[in-house]
């Protein structure tokens, strides 16, 4: 009897186990984390170096993250040692490991230094590939820059060098700058921090313009006669003839429902389309879209200039009359088309900079501000 009872218990337990195994709810897989690079824009990282690295990981640059970047730069402190090559090595590896941003068009490494590397071959912590000599490490970095695209995009590398007082081998310093750049045109040896700041600004403007285009829609009265000359000025002038940045066009009455701006010239601006048909009509007004408006250097036109736009019409005497009812706030729309850029800024944080350390921080913050489209003392820009 006891045996039967025990056997019954065993059978019941076995059936319970089997039933549980067969009827378990399926286990949900680990949820996929959101892609941090799912939209177009600037993705930025910052690495400061002396005998160690200070890393601000790659982050989408917008109004929410901008302040965290400037705070990071403000909190950098000078130290001894120059792990320059390890900093650039780390930057390239981090960009390769970061998810590919949507519509990626540009990958850039921007390096500022005032000296020669004396740390990166110290041990395997700094030299994980075992290069064992500064020249081998430097050459390997150049090979990575030139021959190893990141997410299918070639690396654009820039070097800015301010030769410190402890640098006695100027030829080696220049060779370092050349090896850390993707072309000789991207090598900048500067004499002081004012020059360095100018180079930072130029590079940032170039990177920003590659990644962004600005489109302007203007609403124009539909009652102009065939052949009427129009001029849009962007530099807040009181007379059309004073303008150095304008668009001039001939108004065409293409059909009852369409108008065209023809024979368009761009003065003080990058060339664009020579003829634009209206994209829509709103009552008595027709809208024309100028795509990719930029200055001659390729930098997208600023918000300040957009806010100053005025419309003028030429009279039979050749004079220009201002359309006083044209209001930029109600007569224009501005949109941005963005590609993506993946950028890391590498900054020398060594004590040899002395009083220039603060100037380096200010240059870096201006660089970040240009990329983020904020007002950093130059043109006022958008921030999203």
C-alpha cells in the first residue's frame, strides 16, 4: 500500500513538472535598446588628454546636450604627460563602435596639441596594439585615418598645433601634425591661441555646413506684372543698392495658377537654381522655395540674416521701392535639412599650455557652439 502511495506521489510530481515545462509562457527576449543614432544631426564626442584621458562620450548635439558639453570642457584640468596618440586611437575606436547615425555624411577627427607624445607607448594600457615606438604608433594612426572608413565614410582628420616651449624638435612636431590629418590642407600650425580659435571656428563652420542646408520659403504677391524685377536683401539695409547679400529675379506670370522667378542671380551668396516655380498659392500670394541658401564659403545662411530679409521691386526708372507690407515673420518660412556628422574633438590638457589652457577651453566651447548653432559671439544660429 505504501509503495503504491509513494508511486502515485512520484507520478503526480512528474506530471506536474512535465505539465509546467510544456505550459510555461514563452520568455520575452531582452528588449532591444533604442538606437541613440536614429535621427539626422551632429553626433559629438570630446576627449581631453595629458597622462590620462577625460572622455565625454558621443552624444547627439542639441539644446538638451549642448550645456553638458560646455560643462565638460569647463571641468577639464591641466596635468603632466602627453598621451596624444592614445587619445586619437581611442577617438577612432569610439567612432567605429558607435551605431551608424541616420544619413551619415561626414566622419571627422579634430585634434589640438601643443607638444609631442611621451606617454602612449608606456605600457599596454596606452598601447593596446603593441606598437612600442612613437613613430610606429603615429604611422599606424595615419593608416587608420587614411584607409579605414568608419561606417563606410572616409575620415576627415584635422590637426591644430601650437608649438609649446618644451618642443625643440620642430620637424617632428610638424610630422606629427601631418600624420594626424587626412590631407595637408587640414594641417594648421598656429602661432598663438587667437589663430587657434580662428582655425577651430573655420573647421566647425565647414563641418556644420556639410551636415546642414537651410531652405527659405517666401510669399510674394501674385499681382506683379510680367517681367517685374524683384530683389530680396538679407543684410538689413535701408536701400536696396546698399546690399551686399541679395537675390534678384524676374517675375513671370507662367499661368493662372503658377508664377515663376526667372533669371535668378545670387550676390554675396552661394549660387543656386536660376529659375524657381511657385510651390503653392495662398489666396493672392505665391510661395517660392530657395533651397540650400548659403554664404559663399558654403556656411548656411544665418537666422539673423533671415530675420532681416526685405523685398524690393524695381520701378520703370530703375530705382528700387521697398515692399513695406512684406514682413519676414509672416511672409517667410525657414526649414533645415540635415545629414549626419560623427565628430570627436581631441584636446591637449597638459600643463605646458600655461595661461593658454583657458583660451583652449574657450576655443573648444566656441567650436561646440558653432556645431550646435548657438550664439557664441559670432553669427546667431539655430539650435534644435
